[in-house]
């Protein structure tokens, strides 16, 4: 089922490649912002830029294959309420979710071994992680 979802997302992103609501956010990562405010990121590797309109994002789904959430990637996404981070992510960059004041749901998987400074400053108080994440059982910022 997960492969079918990924293939459908990739197909949709190919169809909308030239639209203003899609593009690249790393050498091998692509993004699509749906009309209902869901930002979907697919591909493999590091996220090195964030060209999307931050005010429109309500939910983020990062596909399995992304390894790094870049610095300031989602900073200032004032409407963002939830983030899905896959097990492929090992690093959350500095200020990645800075001032996402509406954020109420984010799970940090056990694969994350580094969280940069101020990554969740001015967000929700307690970010839950998977039970197996020994380094970050919770992040209180």
C-alpha cells in the first residue's frame, strides 16, 4: 500500500511539475502543495531549500527517502498543525520548525540522531517520539 501511495504522489507531482505549487527542494527531492494545504515531499536525500509559500501549509508529509530536514525549512509556517517524519530522516536542522505556533502533532522517529538548535522554538511544548528513540524520548523546548 505504501508503494502505491508513493507512486500516486510521484505521478501527481509529475503532472504538476510546472505549476507554482510544486518544484524541487533538494537535488533529489520534490515537493507538492495541494489546494487543501498539504505539503508532500518525495524522493531521496537532503532537503536544502524551502521554496514553498509558508502561510498556506497546514500539514506536511515527508516521504520515506528524505534524510535531512533543512535549516529553517518550515520556520514561520503559522498554519501548520501536523508533520509526518519518516524513519529515513536522521537530522532535523536548526530552526526547522521555528515559530510554527499551531503545530500540535509531530512524531520524531528513532532514526533521528540530531536535532539542531531552536528546531522547535515557539512551537508546541512537548514533541512525542517513538518509544524506541533513546536519544530523544521527548523534546521540551
